[in-house]
């Protein structure tokens, strides 16, 4: 199983040192987010000071950017890092698209399918000289003159992963992408019953194998060196479950466990601005559904029970506010857990 951790983004001056430490500790890669900061800048710095770790967006908000803009930054990062950059894209929900990014909204899955196809068409043009000609309902690209064509890179084009929760986006991931970034708001049962059948069907339709398709995430970790640290992380997970559980787009996960009423109650509280009270409505047993829980000496077994056989990669530090990283020995123990993924193929 591959182990990633979150790259600091709040101060670009600390990124280089953090990236070197992460690589030395034995992590497989780093992820950046688009919460409060740009999702590409920190990865660019990390890529220039490391040699081995992969660099993932988890995720960049797709529809706020033209595919051409993402193609350019992806091309530069892949070329500068020997192909270690992986584009991670997410649709975000309608309110954030319209009110935070001020971009039009349309059904996200068909638009994301075209987005991924357009990226690949642009990269083929740049690498092979093939005429740029992509015509979709949402995106059209047909102009690429020599003055605006970047040089070919001595690396494969970036792998593309998308965030997916619902059936339609999972279908796009399986049919079009190199992997999927599952939301932390997932349970093992939801992954088994809802996620995997749709991903496998998509891979079969596309004629691709599971070994070259990475499934990342799908839950949280609540761990630390002692019981007190685990308890603090468990409460953080409870808050995350309450926050995401209040969003109707995530109700299908709750429905898998007959918890629709909890989602409606959390949504009503969110509408009333009761953010500080919502976590109290999430019982311990529900919180456990969304996380592997245990001290450092227990967590490898808990990860295997929670994610094993389904998930190929986990983020050991989904909470950027948590102090420190996992011990090197623990990282290696987790990496010994078997998973189906055997590497990206993007040629």
C-alpha cells in the first residue's frame, strides 16, 4: 500500500525543507489541496528539491480553470520532475462553483469526462505534433500555433485522477482516468457495494486492468503515539463526518448504513449555523465507520482491516493541523500491506 502525506502550503518558504524530510522518511508521495491555497505552487517547489516522491493534487478544482491552463502546468511539472506529477481534479459542488469561483454550473460528470479527454488531446499535440482537434459539448480546442506549443518532454504525460463519490463520477473515473481520489467520507461497506462495482465496470468497458488504476483514500486515519493523541484525532474525524454528512451530495454514503436521518439533521443544523454543535450528533460507532483507529503500534492492522484489498494509497496526514508525520518504521509497515495497484501507464 502506498503512503502519502500532505504538503504544507501556507508558507511557500517552508515547502522545500518539508519535501526533503518527507522523501527521507520514506513516503511514496505528497499531496496538495485547494482549500485555502493554490494547489500547484507548493508541488512545483517540492518537485525541484526531491528525486523520488510523486506529486499529487488532491485535488485542484477543475471547472474553475480551462483544461488548457491545467495542461500547461501539468506539462511543466511532469517535464521538470521526470514524470512524477499526477493531476488530481475535482468538480466541487454547485455552490462553490457558482459562488466561490463564479463559474457556470452544469452536470459535472459529462463535463469532467470531456475535461480529461481534452487534457490528453492537448498533451498528444505537444508530444507528437498531432493536430489539436478536440470537439465536445463543453470544451473545444482546435488552435495550437508553434509560438504557443511547448517543447516535448522526456517523460510520460501526467497520470490523471479525479475525485469521485457518486455513481456517475465513479463511472467516468473507471472509463477515462488513471485512478480515483475517493473522498474521506466513505465507509468500507460503501466502497465494497457502491464504489468498486462501478469502477470495475468502467475499467472493463475501457479495456484496462485494475493493476494500473490507483484507488486512493476512502476514509480517515485516527492515530498517534498514545491513546490521548488517538482520541484527539478521533474527535477531528467526528467533526469531519459531521461537516460532510450535512451535505446532500454525500447522503448516499449515509444511506448505505440507514443513516439518512442523521444527514438531514446535520443539514438542518448547518443551515442554522450550528457548526460547533454538529459533531455532538455523530455517535462513536458512526465515526468508526469512516476511519482506521489506533495507536502507532496498532494502526497497521487497523488500516488493513479498514482499507485492505480495496484501496491502494492512503494519506497519513489528512489533517494538516496535526503535528508531525508517521515514524519511518510505521510507514514501511504500512507499505508492506498488499494492494492491487502496480503503477501508472500513461503512454
